[in-house]
């Protein structure tokens, strides 16, 4: 046996993978959107399994209340103010240095998603909101790439696998995003780590099937699980394909990608925080900013982000001009605060 394959021996011994499947995994490229609860489990599974190139995109930094479920992070990462994508890549590099883990600290939106997904064999959903999922769905259908949806709140979660043209897409099944408040958020309903691990593990297994070419084995239903209430449902969605007048996969109107739907400034799930996505052409100069801001409140910064406390608000600013403002859920208020302290 090839020495470099030895670390995957137990996976190759599994009849569904074999040496051929392993070689396909090593040649595969996955784009992972979001590296929080689901995303850390997914990234961990992809890198340990030997997926050759894993691009991890995340817009956020790590907080202590993430550690209950976001398996790649620790207290040291919180103390260092590391962005999630960067911390995940460091951890994964120590787990398997033979694959390429590419951290991208960015907010996924319609201006960058094509570039981030264009060269991927598969897109994995590790996000926590429907707006980005619809955007992923648009891109996946447009580029004809498979993607695997997953979502969790409280003790329940769901997942489905989308092969454009072959299975219904996300919009065939969920015509519109659940309105805010409907079904709760991580803030109101919390989330248990085991459901995250279960849903992400379903997604990861689907990824292995797709990347090794075993499309005959994929899950073609919507799986819904509630591990506290002991509910398991499999909803047959295959008949929806071509039966619903889906704007995305039937009429090929990509409303999120074309900017007809969606905003960039969003209230963040479970955070009492708003992200203001004000992208600048040039990278911000944190040194200059810190000098101006330190007369107003406490400022600290590293290569990846600048933190600034004023009144009851905590700003986290990224070099591309994006900011997460904690202490409010009010989008207009956050925009005002941004203009007042960050400018532009
Ligand atoms: Zn569709």
C-alpha cells in the first residue's frame, strides 16, 4: 500500500470507499460555507478523511459561548481573538498536514460566492441562515454543482442533499425562508451539541458518497430529527422535482445571486448583534483607526480584526470594512453606530 494512504486504511477498508474512493477524496475540492457548529464538524470530517482541498469560509470570530458545540475551537482561540476560519485551519493543519486547508475570512455574499465555489466539486452548508442558503442554492444550480443542506436549532435538525437537475433544489422544498422568529433562533431556543454532530455527520457522509461518485447511495429525502422529543422523519421530496414551478431550478432565475433578494446588513442569529457589511476597496489601517478610537473607548487589534468598546456596544471590525456590532439587534441603529465610529 502507498505509504501516504496508510493513515486512511480504516476508511479504505470500508467497502463503500476502497482505495479508488480514497484517491478520489484526495483529489477532491470542497467549499465549506460557514465554520460554526455544523461547519466545525464538517471541516473536521473532511480533513481527517483526506479531502484534498478544503476551503473554509467564515465571517465571524470565536466567543466563549461557541465552545459548547464548535468542536475545533478552544479557550486559547478566544483569548487570541482569532477568526473562526483561521483558527479552524490551524487546528486542522495539525490533524492532517497532507491536505490543503484554505481559510477565507469573509462574509459570503453575491459578489464573492461564484469565485469561492467555482472550482469546488461540492459545496457544504455550515451556515446558520436561510439567506446564505438560498444564495448557495442559486450558485449550485447555476454551476450545476452538488450541495448538502443542514440546519439545527434546539434539539432538532434537518438535512437534504441537492444534485441540481436530479433532485429538487432548496427552493423547490422551502419556497420562502422561515420568517424571523418562526421556529426560534439559537438565541431563543438554544442548541444542543449532539444534534449538531448528528446532522453534520449525515452531511459529511453524503459528501463522501458524492465525492467518491456513489450517487446511487445518496439520501434523496428530507431527513428531520428531534433527539429530545425522539422524532425521526423522512419526508419524500423527490416527486417535487419538475412539479413545483421553482424560480431557481425550473425557471433558472437566480434571485439571490442577482441581488433581487437579500441584504448584506443582517441581525446575527443568537447574538444580540448586527453585521454591517460595508465593504471598502482598500484594507482598513487598524493602526490609524486605533489611534482615533482609543480616545473614546477600549481598542485592541491583531492582523485579523479590531475590537472596540464604546458605551454598551462592542465593535469587531474586519480589514475589508465589515463590522459586527454587539449590543443591538436593530439594523438601523447598527448602521448609525457604524457611520458614527467607523465612518465611510
Ligand atoms: Zn428548485
